[in-house]
C-alpha cells in the first residue's frame, strides 16, 4: 500500500527501541540461513583475501550493539572475525543508556572510532566537527554491492541513506531490519483486565479510559491495597496518538529528552508536538493525572536501569499497561530452547507463573475520536545509520575492511551466524524446526562472547520470516497500526535548535499533565517553540523534501 504520510524523529536516530542486534535485542528473530548452519571456520568464499604478509589493520569499533562489558579477547567470535578480515578490532564500551554521553567525552579528548553508531548523535554536528567523513553511495555500491542491493530492493519508502545524508553528501550506512517494519505495541495485564471485569484488550480511547480507571480503583492485583495505577509514561504515546501523529517517542522528564517527531504530508514538513490536536491529548492526560489514574512517578520514566525496554512499573505490578516496546521484547518461548524476549524474561523473575495471553498480551495503538490510531511507531526499513569517521576514510584498508564485513553479512551465511549468534553448540543451537536458539544467559555474557557486536545493519527479510514463523505469527497480531518515519536528512536548523526544542517541549508537556500549567498554556508553548527554531526546522525540511 502506498503511503503518503511519513514520520521523522528530529535529527536523532533512536534505534535502541527498535533495531537491536539479534542476541541482545531481538531475542534471536533474525538470520540469513534457512538451514542449520555450522560454526564458521574462516575458509568460506567471502572471507577477505588480504596479502598473507600484510599486518592486521586496526579498527576502533563503536559500530553496533555496544555494551558496558568488553568482549573477551579469547572469544572465538572476536578471534574469528579478526582472522577473516585480517584486523585487530578494539571494541568500545559504554552503558547503553549513556552511549552518546560516554563517546562524546572520548571524542572530545581526541579519541575517534573508525565506525560509529548514530545513536543519540546529531549527524550535522559530527560532520561540522570533522568527526564524520563522506562516503559516497557509489563507493558503497562498488565495495559492498550485495549490501547495497539489499538496501535498495527493500527501500519501499525511498529513505535509503537519507538519515546519513547532510548537505547533499552521504556519511554513513543505512540499515535494514525486518523487525523495523512492525510497530511498537502496547502490553496489557490481561489478568488485571479479567479481575476488573473486562473481557477484551482495549482498542478504542473509551475502552482504554475505562480500563485504566478500573486498574486504579478496583484492586486489579487483588492484594487488598490501593497501590496500582492505570498507566505511566510509555502508554501516553498511544493516548496522544489517538488525536493525531505522535509528537515524541516517550514523555519523561529525564535526560536525554524525548526525540521530536515530524510528519511529511503533501511535500510539507510539520513538527507534530506543536499541532493543535496535541492540546486535546494533553487535556485528557491532565484530567487523568488529576483523577489519580496516572502513576505520579511517570516523570522519571518506567525503566529504573538495566535493559532499556524493561518497564519496572509494569513488571512490578504498579501499572496495568505499558508501551513503546517491540514485539520481540515480550515474545514468550515459542520454539525449542527459546527463552523468550528479554523483557518477558525479566517479568518471569517477578511473576514466574506468567503465561502469554492469560497474564499479559499485546495490544494495538488506540483508536481516537475519528477512528484512527497514530500512536505506534514503525521504525521502517532504514532506521539506523553507522557513520564512517575521518580516521577510517583516510585509511583505504580500514574503509575497505568495514565494507567487506558488511557485505559478508549478506553473502556468507556462516559468517552471518557467527556475527549474530556466535559459535554453533556453544553460543546457539539449531532447533528441529530450523529456528535458532541462543544458549547465552544474559546481555553481559553475550557481550563477553562478542555475539551481536559485529551484526551491523543487515538481514535477509525473506529468510528471516521463513525461519521464525512462530515469532512473526505473534508479531503479525500487532501489525496494522502505526506511522513510519520519513528519515529526513540532517539540516542545519535541526542541529542548531533540536536540543532546546526537546527540552522546551518536554517541560511544557509535563507541566500541563501535572496541572502546574493550564491546558491553554499549550498555545503559548507553540509560540515559543516556533520562535525557538521550529519554524526554521520545518522550513528547511520542507525545502529538502521539495
């Protein structure tokens, strides 16, 4: 179906909620092999053919799935990747919640990686500061032809390389991930719904409101205490999205502030947070907060540390609905050896008898007064970029090696399995149904084994869906609602004004919800936002689109 309305996350590429590596983010839902692939041996046809006596090329890797735990130098994955590409790879580490903060400090001191994940960074600032280097698309097409073909063949929205483009030049590598074609979803406590007399997962705004009031007032957990709430920060997105295109990824008062969303319609770009329909959404949230059905701790967010997608407010019986997660975060075990999604596993620690659909279930975005539902993100085909830095660009061997590593993911099934799953029978097993199950216990062990570290940005959508039929059967239940991003190129105004606009928007939205400002103050906020750069950003984006 042709779409004429697209979405854009300011100038930030927020890929953490949405295109994670297989072992550490999407619980093994991706692969490019339809048969049981043996562990890689380093002798496949796509292994690099560097001169035997040439010294290994050193690569500073901040490229993907960075964790705060460094790979073990003895890890077979790290050793095999290094051997295949004749490279000495130094993997940068950082807490996933502080990725850009940690790496900004290192880069400010003169340490520059060779490849950098564009997560929480403004591309314009990386370019203007001299960190990012141009990599022409023709160069990518020449040196990584199979990757290039995969990206272009699946670029249904015309957004390939758009998020890595600045002032007409390309500075990075676009992503493709099948999971990104699915929307973020709500997750409901179905046992709570049953306990308060509701027999179906809410779909409309009226049904949503009925449920959250009963979650607050009717003792849904049956503990005899009034200690529950309807919702917290992440489900606010679907409420605002019942009135119009969603304004931000999540509303919370902690830094980094939420990314701002833009809509492209009829070749005109608008900032969603300042549209009049958001005033109606905020009015309803303010009423709900006053009535006590919104968790008063929503300002600090639902996640209290650890894996970013975990809602501690939800798994600890504080709220009955949560949002802004992907289906694979919550999938239950569906195949032999499958442990389920990472958030599902955290939920089991609190409620070990939890069962899919009996205890919790997925829900779609909520339909508003006009019958439409905007409140779910579809991150799309090319939702993340890996930036090539000046250090890699000035060394042909570094750039060639990085592109060969990327192309090998598309052409070499054994290497794909190694990079994303590790060593067969040690890190993963192949089930009788052909699916893959990780044997690794947690994200720290996964990072130590270097599993997923070199997964980079590609997968084969046809084979992935064939391999993981059970998981995508669950995913298909949440498909059908959501709005895709437009992936507009960086413009000067976005780099100049976005941070201040994020802060201004967050502060005003929260004060209105808390009742510290009247709902009509939204009109004054809009004036301030336009004066603070929103008008100029819209203008420059519109010029790019035209």
